[in-house]
C-alpha cells in the first residue's frame, strides 16, 4: 500500500473488494499488542458490547498473543467464560481454565537460551530473559526497568536467583532487549533457528519456542476441534509472530501500522489499532452496529 488507510477499510494488493453482504464468520482471532489494544495498551471499551453480540450470534472470540495465559485471563476477566485463549505465541491454549493443547520446550534448550542471554548482557547488551512456564514466568534480572517491562505481559512473575534451577514445564523463553531486538539479540539466537522457532514478536521482544509452535499451528488445531473452516475464520495481526496465523484464515487482516512483512502476507488491510481497526472491521464484515 502506498498510503495508510484511516477512516475506511481498504484491500491489500490485488485482493478483491470486501463484500457488501454479511460474511459467515464463526471464529474471530486477534493479536493483542499493536492490534486489538489501543495506543495506550488498553482494550477498547467498545469491545465488551461487541463480545456480547458475537456470543449471541454463536461467534467465538479468541485472543492470540505472546502474553501469558494468566495475563490474558485477567484482561478478559468479565467475559472469559467459553473464550479460547491462544497464549504464549501458540504454545499454550486454554478454555475455561482447562488446557486444550500445549507444545512444551525442552529444558536444555531453555537453559541454552538463558546462557546466550547472559553472554549478551556480559558483552553490554541491555537484555534480559523471561522463562515462561505453565505455572508462572520467571526472571533473574531484577532492576525495576526490566521487571516493569516483563510485568506488562506476565501477571504471574517470579524473581529467582538462577533461571536454570527453575522446575516447571516450559513453554518458551522470551528475551526483552531495550534496543531494537532485530539488531543484536535476534541474530545471537540464529544458531537455534535450524531446530527451533526464533520469532521477533515486537520491536523489543524475541521468543524461542519449538519448531512446531506458533499461533498458526494452535489456530489450525482449534479450527479442527470446532469444525470451523478458514473461510469462516477472521484473523487480525500486526507483527512477525502473527504470520502463520494469518495463513489460516481467508479473512486475514494486517493492521495498517503492521510490520511490512505482515501487510504483505495478509489478504486485507484494517485501520490501525489506534483507530479501533479490529472492532471497525468486525462490525463492517458482520454488519453489526458501529461501536
């Protein structure tokens, strides 16, 4: 796209125009940061009545995020009954407190990532690791700035002396770099890319997971369980950890402010998260009242 849409939805590339009739959508899946959340990182107030209407119509709404399950459950505390949470970049899927699926990371790999993080820090990179387990997330870096950044995404967060001594079932290791993560930290993890997922999930975050783990794989399993087709699936994303998820839906939307690769991969373009793009797109496709 040569310009960013603001007030109206446009299609990306040569994608046909959006239909004028309501679309048969049964599953809505959305990333959180940079996608559903507004510019201040908050859930738009208009989402709550929209969720009630989607539930009334039998449409399942599913947040899909690199965030911890406990964090997502907390954010949707008043509307989470029956909701499916695709947490930790697809490594942990939960509905009504019950695990639907997970893709645990071998402890030896997690420890290898921790060792890499320590080496980077020793070389002067301002980086820290969050070891993400099913019971909690764990950090050994304790300065206020880092803990504040980790706490935004991990409601259950424990400080430990040694991450390699933690006993839990691990899902991923998330590294936060106060500089651009694609410049230093992500390249340092390149040796792992032959066997594992190393995905940049934000300007400052990179996650290491199993090769089989991503939001798209989790969404595929969910579609199969619910008997929902890609044509009945609406997906929104903005960053590189959303790419596989976009592939699983015929109604795939990149936010107008998304990473260029995401815009190139999605079938359609939505207004940016700062302009209520997710809610506006849902209401337009399903012909709902404007929030």
